[in-house]
C-alpha cells in the first residue's frame, strides 16, 4: 500500500516525470479562481497522503525531488508565459518539501511551508489575469514599460515576484533557510543543490520582471490598478511579511 501512496503523493508534491501532470492541468485552468484553488490545494493533497503513511519518505526520493526542483527552476529561465512561469516555480518549490519531510519536521509544519510557497503564486495568478484582460495575453517581451504605463501594477508585481523567489522577510525566505538547515543536518550534499535552485529562482524572477517592466511604454497605456485594488494587494503582501517574521520564521 505504501508503495502505491508515494507515487500518488509524487503527483501532488511534484516529482519528475509525474510533475508534468500538474503543469498540464494548470495550463488548462483558464479561470483565475480555479487556478488559484489549484495552486493552493495541490501540495496540501500530497501532504495529506504522506501524513496518512505516518513514516518518513525513503531517502532515494530526496535526490529525485532536488533534480525535479532544479529542472523546473532552470526551465523557468526561458519561459515567457506568466502563467506557465508560475506553474514551473510552484513545481520547483513544492518538490523541495520532500527535504524537511525526510528530516524531523512535522507534517503540519510542512503544510505551512506549502502555504507559504503557494500564497504569492496565487497573487501572481491574479496579476497575470489582469495582464490578460488588458493586453490579451500575459507574455514577457510582448509589451513593456509597465513602470511608466502602470506604475502601481508594476510595483505590486515586483514585490509579488520577490515573495515568490524567497527574498528576505517573505515566508519563502524562511522556508528555504529551514530547508537548507535540514539538508545540512541529514544530507549535506543536497544543501548545495538547494542553494543552486534558490539562485536560479532569483535569476528567473529577474528575467521575468525585465521582460515586463523595462523598456518604453506603449502608445496607448492601459488602466492602472485603482487605489482600492492596490491597497488590497499591499495588505496581502504585508500579511505575507508578517507570516514570514512571526509565523513561519519562528518555526524555522
């Protein structure tokens, strides 16, 4: 029974090649609410399956998880579609959750880690939907100069991407620190791979932002975020910072 549950969990806590199922499903989710629900619930389903086993996963899953994470982080460097980029970053992040599960980290804590990874990705899904409504598609390089044409949107986008790539004070930063500590304690060689994945996230995030906010603005700038929506995004980001400092940061 356990032998069947681990491959099933590898669909929801992505392990290559089972990880392709999640990205295929996310690509077919055109409604933004459905995309947000998938990003929120997908890793939690895998963690529920692992909790049912009541035993740490086998050691051989950790190198496979790191390989999956690195593969998708590397692939994100050249993606132009914002939705696909968020899916690949989600896959890369969730795959790393196998590392704390291999150690002494309780499953309930890893569930919070998954939530910390998912929350900013949901915000990016909402922003990507906004780009699709304004431009017809959410692709880097298709349009640019958002700092000039949509300064409030551009500012929120920058901070959301910083939250995704585990910049300090956001939850993902403390999650990655905890993962590195766990890797050093159990499998020291894995820690170098985790650090490399983290570096790839930063590079991918920089390329994504460069393709959207840099360059000259178009001749017909779209409507920027109104003050109420900007305030909502700002409050969400502040909540993430608070969760990182007082919540997940304390758990790490």
